[in-house]
C-alpha cells in the first residue's frame, strides 16, 4: 500500500458486499467534477477485491490477492472492479 493505493478492511462484509462497496466507490470517484480553471480532466479508479473466505486470514495474502485483482483491473482497461481468483496468481507468476 503506497503512492496512489489504499486498502479497506471490512469485518462482517462478504465478497458480494466488498464488490458492491468497491463498485460504489468507483462510481463516486468517476462522478467527480474535473473542471477547474477552464481545464477539464477525468478522475477514475481501479479496484482489486479479495476475501478472507478465499484468501484466508493472513493479511499479507489478502493484500497480495487484492493487488493481483487490482492489476487485472488496470490491465483490462482501468476504471473497473475485479475480484481475485486463483488464475490471477498464475498470471502474476508467469515469466
């Protein structure tokens, strides 16, 4: 976590809840008015979601899985939400 990345840890929030939260946050960020001083810019965000139900309760593993999903979002065109699945780890480990 650093630079332009952050994490949200939510107890009592299953994978569907986490996906929905990330989608709502992405939509809110995309709705930011980027007009200032006659210039205009778009604001977007990519999200990676992981769950202790799939990744276990090890924080490093949860964050690594969320990171794999985040980079899958970025590689798929940005401004989207991806949920971790085991195929993402295989892609991350490929040479």
